[in-house]
């Protein structure tokens, strides 16, 4: 019984970690995309920022 409960707990913890890392990946991709568009815009305008 206790073993079954610990397995269930471990699985839910793993799913929570997966969800957080997937969310982090998505936000990182979004930030990278926004930064790329921002860079392109400034390069087109002719003003370059680091």
C-alpha cells in the first residue's frame, strides 16, 4: 500500500517537473523569437544596439 502510494507520488512529481520544464522551454523560445524580431527591426532601421 505504502509502496503504491509512493509510486503515485513520484509519478505526479515527475509530471509536475515535466510541466514546468515544458513551460520554461516555451517561454525561452518566445523570448528568443521576440529578441530576434527586435534585433532585425533595429538592424533594418540602421541603429544597432548590443
